[in-house]
């Protein structure tokens, strides 16, 4: 099948290359000339494990191309909309300008029988509005919503081996189901669970999932606040409740909280849309979820100040991690960079390192000092903060690493280190919600 993908950012580029892997002919379209040039040269414009290899192999087939001209999408049978929906400036609501622009550009090339498939995370009602626009202006076209569930660091695997497929279709959308089944034929053949539903439900699935995960993360971080007040240990608490299979242990690692381009803006957009629909009381709890998450950053700065004898002025602090999560160069709403900047504002001499996100960080946070390795960051440091749990940081040798610093003080912002090993090596170990080690 010939398919177009509109928007070649993180979602779109991975989706386009994956569709080629699934056997299709794909053209990716984006207005960003530098991004398209990089993709045409088989250079990934972002860090994502496995994507570079997938991009090169897909281009080598001759069935993947990229263009800045929407005319390149002409003749495709299915058109995926994969553009971003960032948070509006000064508001909680999602900014749909890019979705609207992508849809309007497609009006120039779609034909009767084509299916426009949204993958972007959008507020309820978006799909129905676009469906009306397409059917009025190009009779015979159809709209479906097929939300994405990519995790940064696992995007290729999540695309090719998803844990479910969701199709949001109109009432008379049986034909669309058949077309989407053809798009995902190799995935469907493996018996992957499939939910065929209405537009509204499909639009809510991603934001509902992200809201649930955000709530779980903030719940355990609220428990960390209580553990600090009572002398309890949040890791042992999480282990104990995690054995209950109704709860599970995943996403119960207390620490610095969530960031990135999805969870924060998605829960805020969910609240905003609920308010517009007159159902704001249903999601008021998400405001506290957001508040708890932001308090973790403040508490980490407070903890650093406590460890540094009550003052950060002139203290050398190493920050390990800049990306919002490991295996990514995404720094959007990064808790690590937020904490690093606050430490610097309070007078600390901060040095930041990250295996993948230094270049992005330097562009967005030029006031911070960046180095290439953990050892460089920690040279003569008065405290070391682990704020993004990259594997290479989790596996640091606390004995050898201790020879680099001025003071063996480590703050584990992700509860990712072996506390016993670090304390045995002479480090003072502190973490949110943990007893002093």
C-alpha cells in the first residue's frame, strides 16, 4: 500500500520507517527542511535506540522517501497525521494549529476513497470536526483515529510490536477497519489485541493512559513525602504494595517525578478539555497529581542544600542526567535541567552531563555548564546528583568514582543506585523518601 505520513518528528519519522518494515511504500512530509534533509541522508534528527538502523534499512529498500512538498503525498491511499500538539502558551489546553495545518494541506491531495488517520494526541471532538471538514470538501474521504502509545527509548519496538491497536471510526466505518487491518496486517496476524471504537473513546485512550501513569507516579511520590515525615522507607513501601497484582510494581519508583513532551501537557490538556465539556470535576484530582510532581523538583533542591551543610553558595554540584528520561535526548520539561538551573540560581557551581542530551540542553539552557562524562562533572564536587537514570550512571563504581569528588555525597533522584554499595564505599546516600544512608 502507498501511505503518506504528515509530520516527521519523533512520532512520524519512526512511524514512517516502521510502515516500510511492515511492507508498505511510504512518503514522509514535513515543513522543516533541515529535518527532511537529515532523514533523506539517513541521519536521525533525534536520539532513539534502534531508529538509526531502521531508517537506513528502510531507505535502502527504495520504498521510503521524504519531502517538504505536500504534493508528494498524492496517490497515497492512507494518510497518517503525526504532528505535535504542544501545550498552548499560557494555557493548559492543547495547541491544535499543527493538526489543523496538516489537515488543510491534505485537502490538496486526498481523493475519494482515501483515509486520513490521526495519530496525534488530541482533545475529544477533534476527529469528528476533521471528519466533517473532509467529507464536505472532498466527498468520499474518511477519517479514523489511531492513537500512538510510543515510549521514548522503546519507540521502534512499540511501533512494530505494540501491546494493542486502537481504531476510532465513524458509525459506518467497517471499510476503514479493513484498510487499517491491511496497514497493520503483520501485526494483526500476530493476534495483537485490537479495540475498534468511536472517535471520542479513541481520542481519550492516550490521555487516559498517561493520566493514570502520572497518577501512579505522583501517588508514590506523595508516599515519599509521608515517609520523610515519618521515617519510613518509600522503596520498601513500594516493594510491599507492588506485590499486589492489582497494583503492580511498575511506575512505583519514587523520585524526581515525570517530565517530557507527553505526560505533563497531556494531563493538563485533559483537564482543560473536561472543563470545556462541563465535566471539570471529574479530573480535578489531576491538578494535585501535577502539583505533587512539581514539588519533587523543589524538594530535590532543598535536599541538596541540606547535604551541602545548609548552603549551596559556591558549592560544586555534579548533575548526572539532562534528558527527562534515559535512552532519549528529549529535554522537554526535564526535571533534571529544572533542578540544575535552580541549584545554579542559589549559588552552586553546577556541571551537567548526559550521554545524549548535552547538545539539546546547551541550546535551550545555555546558562548551565556542560561536560562529556560523569567523571568530569564530579571532579572536586561537593555533591553528586543522579537525576536521569541512565544505565551507565546506575553502574558507576562508587569506590573509583569516590576518588574524583571532594565530598562523597550522592543524592539519588531516581532511587536507581544500590544504596548499600555506595554507603559501603564511604558515601553519604540520600534519596527522596528514603532513610539517610
